[in-house]
C-alpha cells in the first residue's frame, strides 16, 4: 500500500529535487522523504503576532492547495529557527481541520479569523498524530510555529496576526 502511495505521489508531483549538505544527510540518516516544495524556494513574509507585546516572525507562505497539503511535513527541528513559522492562507474563510501526519516536530497551530484575530491555539500538537485539529468556526489562515512558542511569547486567543496582503492591524 505504501509503495502504491509513493508511486501515485511521484506520478502526480514528479521526482523530488535533489538536496545537498547537512539537511540531506540528516534526512537520509532518519530515512525521511524529500519535500516537494523546498523551504528555500518558498515565499517568506514577515508577520506580526500579539496584542500587548508584538512579535515579528518570518513565515513561509503556503497559498496554493499543493503547498498547503505538504505544509511542514518532513521538516526537522534544525530547519526552523525559533522565530520561523509557516502560514496557510485561504482566499475565503472556511472551517478547517488539520492533522500532524508526516510532521516530525511538535507545533502550535494558531487558527486566524478573517479579521486577523486568533480564534484558537492548538498548543504542542503531537508529531505524526492523525487526530483532527479543528477550531469549529471559519478561519482565513492557520499559522504554525514551534510547539510551546505561543505560550513562551505570551500569544493568546483574541490576539491579532497580520501579514502583507492579510488583515490590516
């Protein structure tokens, strides 16, 4: 079954791009598949998060269906700095469900309403879990940061998130 899934993925997305250096060695040692969308090729935007204290994060922008499907799958903790994030942006607010399949690091998922306020923080989502992570209301974006960072930065539900092209502060 897994072989079939890999064959289908390769047929749909083509061969993964070759990588060099330490990242490739770490993936090979851990037998981690290569990513379809290489992090260094993704658009990066500066985000502002928080109310009382505003925090700036650098976020990879996942603004297409194919990019959103991969998200932070196969990313190692060595690939992210403490102020690195990934934001999943949707044209229209919708009720979403995320999971942690093929995700190797714990994450905080911040579900962001169309007005930029945080509807829910799913803290320290468990790597590889197939349990759905939901918010129960329409959201326009989901921001993923390293597990525990939201609490460490004092980010809370109701705080605002802004980014270029997103809701105004």
